[in-house]
């Protein structure tokens, strides 16, 4: 567990923040010191917001932190749940004295009720509502997160896998590498299968993109 912060304090912190902002606000702690990175959720309050619970896997934010330790805190950005609800999210990285990221405090506020109120007000005032473009999706399983990243890599290349040449596949795999997708257990098998290549070829492409 986090080396310099007691678990009891983290529990109290998540409970206090959740009570402060109400039942539409999910607060959770990811523990990045665990050996099994498929189960990073250590503490959570109001998990019904994203349908997550203690012991669930990492989000894309977690993978990014594991892959890019220089990442900085981010507040007030938009994400979306698997069932399409818009959230306002903040991510605070918990570092030890050496500056290494050991945990993540994540806050996700469900904007559904506020959107309804906004639509009603704008209807009365003759305005139109605007939705943010392509918010990041919060998944409940690491398998779903991996599929989401693979789909995004295909979109970046801009053509179906059956039409991709070697360079296209290397570009997609480079995105997956940079997004931390290969930190997910057995992700190499899934990616190799999706792109119709052997694991040896996959690792060869990964080495090539690094150089």
C-alpha cells in the first residue's frame, strides 16, 4: 500500500469528500503499489456513479500514470460513463518523497441532473446546449479498457485492420504502447490477435517504434 499515507486516512478522506458533494460524486483511491495492476481500486465512495467497486481495475488515467510518471494533476475535465452519462472529473497524483506516483485520488461528479436543469433553462431562454467533444470513457473492467484503446488506435490510423499495412499497424501499436495498454495483463495476446500478427511480430514492432 501507499508507503507514507495510512489506509485509515484515505478511507476517511474519500468518505468526507463524498459527503461534501453528495451522492452524485464518486471519490476513489487507486493504489499503484500493488503487484497486480489489474486491481488498483483501494477505496471508493458512491461507486454507483461509474459502477466500480474495491478491487476493480485501472482507468486510462491510471495506465497513463504508470507509463508516464511525469504526468501532472488535472482538474475539471470531462469524462463519460459506459452508459453515456457525462462526468466532471479531477485527478490528483499521490507521490512519495522521491516523487514517484504511488496512488491516485480521483473525483467524478455525475452531471446528469445538472444537464436536465440546463436543458430546461435553455429551452425557456431559447438557447441550445453544447456537449464536450469526445470525452474520455471510464470503463469498469480492464478488458473493456483494452478494447477501447484498441478501437481508438484503429481510429487514429483511419482504416480497418484488414486494410492496414506494416507501417499502419506499427503506428497503431505505438499509440497502444504510449497509452500504457501493454501494462494490462495478457494485453499482448489480445493485440496480436486483433491485428492478425504473431506475438513475436508484435514485440518486434514495439521495439521498432521505440527506436
